[in-house]
C-alpha cells in the first residue's frame, strides 16, 4: 500500500509505504514541508512485529539547514533506547508517534482492532516536531464508524475525527493532512 498526503495547515507532502516483510510490518516514508519558513525533509522507517508493536524507528533528514537523525529501539520489556541510550520516560509504550506525520496513527489502529463503539487508551512514544524530543503522549482512540476514529491526545486538549482506509491509514486528518492519492 502506498499513499500520498497533502499538508493542509502549511506547505507539505508526504509519501508513505506500508509493506510486510518476512517477520515484521514496515512503515516508511518521506515528508517534505515548510515549517517556520524553513524547508524540511524527513525520512522514516518504522518496523513493527506481526502484532503491530513497534520494534524500531529511524528518522533522518534536515530541518532547515540542520541535519537530524534519530534511532529508537524497543525491547520485549517495552524499554526504549534512543541512539543507544535509555529513555525511561517512555518505558512501557508500545507505539511510536511521529509528530510530523499522520502515518503512525495506523499502528494503534491496526494493533487494537477496535470494533465500532469500542475505545482504548494508549501512551505512545511521541517524537515531537521540530525538536525530535521523545516524550510520552497519552492518546485515546474510539472507533465511531467503519472508517472513522475519534482521536484525542494531551488529556483531550487535541481532538480530531480521523477517516481511514481499509488498511487503517488516515485519509482525512482535519486541519492537518488530506490523502491525495493511494494504491
């Protein structure tokens, strides 16, 4: 599955591919956008096991003139390492959430397999944009329809009704992202 999103609140595009490898699920993409008058290019690769639990996330690129890279790994005890160093604040998290992309909403959507009307609370290892700091982010997902999830984070401060395709990739993220094409 390949999808192209258009950023709504400022200039930007994202290309994302979802594929299955032998023993894992892979989500990879390239984000090109303008943020605070700075051109940005971020490439990411996220590997999950077959149950959609994050195992590793790699991010590299540029934010303005600054080269950036970040490597996250998580072990079976849900202990996270960032560039080889422990990140105790996100211990216990199952999902990674890239603050610059709608792609990672797919991870809890696929992992939780909620029925219509069901709701679940998760805490994700959130990669904040543009700092790329990694912090815990409490989130809730409520499946409100066959292709709709009510998403909340930051204690309900941030709320959106996300439209998704049959794969679980966001097709409409109000005020932020809109699917342009998919195959």
